């Protein structure tokens, strides 16, 4: 829709020289998500991939887990008093027979840091609603994912190279999905890091790709509890971030078997949980 970026006037000061010029900024608009016609949530996002964003959000909330549970997603016409379509309201219709969890406009939320729930309640909520186990004990004969540190070290540069809108604006978070062999499977950008992840997960749901087993989710910012929760709900075994994790994200990773890596910068990284999936090498020294 051509709404990903916008132009604004800026006064630029460089080495004492002042000039006036247009600047390219990332667009930010509200998106209202309705579920079967009823308002559910509002998020601030960068327009684009709105249907995937809505689908991914509902995966994170435990509503959807497979493509056949999703009947349709449409923009709502008549969203304004004049009856025009703002393309800022989507309605998600679930397939007949899908049982909905008890969620409200306040999101009944265990996903935001301001929800007021204690850490234990937040962890319990994810554990009881997650559809897939990622702790390598759920059966099957495939060996656990094992990632070389060298492979992990190269992922941030590949995410950065794939962020096309960031190059023009410098104002977007990025999220990328890689295979265990390091193949870039998908990348999304958004003004909100959680939205970028929802767009990745939503596209996977629409394509029948859940659970996202044997993959690595890389995010350009910090690893919050909310992002760890989204990884677990999508069946992703490894979450890596270029910045720090929160304490509750580490607790959730330890609780569910998620491998959580922070401060992934060059050849350096901190492994906070799930170290069995990282090949640290025979020469690694534990102090």
C-alpha cells in the first residue's frame, strides 16, 4: 500500500552547517485486531503484512496453531464514521469448531511487562497453552538441533543485510528465521519488535509451517519475555538476540527448554539457557 515510509521535513545540523531537507521515516499506525467480529487488541505497527501480523498474534495468544483453524482475514470496511476503509482494522475469522481461549480486549494478558501478573503466573500461562514441546524430549528419532558458534556469529550481519526499509529509515526492528543450517527462511521488519516476530510466525501459520521446529529466531533488539513466549508458542527451539534478555525471558527459556542467546555480536555471545543446542567446542573453558 506504499505506507511503510513517509517523508517529513527535518532541520539537519552537520559540523556547524544547518540545512533543511526531507527525511524518510518509518510509518507507524494503529492496527485493531478483531476476532470473529469482536474487538480484541490494538497494536502500533508499520503497515504491511497486516494479515500475517494478526495471525501471528493469535498464535502467540494460543488461539491458532494450524492453517486449517484460520477461515479468513479481511480488512474491515466502514471503519470510520464516513464508512471508508482505513486499512487499520482487520477481522480474523476462525474455522468452525475452533475453541477459543478466554481472551478479552485487555488481552487477559501474560504477554506485556505491564500486565500486573507475577512471574510464576506468566510462566504457567505459557506452559499450559503451548501446543508443542521444544525440550527435545517429545519423542521422535531426530537428533537435537546443534548450532556451531561460528554459524550463530554470522546471523546478525545477514539479518542486517536483509533489512531493506531499515536502510532508508534507521528506525525499524528486524526479525529473521533461519534453518539449523543457517539458511535464511524469512525476514520481517516493523516499528515494534514483537510485531516483526508476529509477522514471521503468522506467515508460517498461513503456509502450514507450524510448528517451526529446528529453526532459529533472531531479533535485532533485546529478548523480552514476550518474544521468548512467542518463540515457544510457535515451537521455535532457539531464540537469539543482539542485545540483552530480561530475567523473566531467561526463566521462561529454562522452564520450557528454549535455547536463549543474548548479546550476539561478532564472535561473542551469552548463552542463558538451552546450552545443549550450542556446540561450544572441546576447548571451551567454564569458569
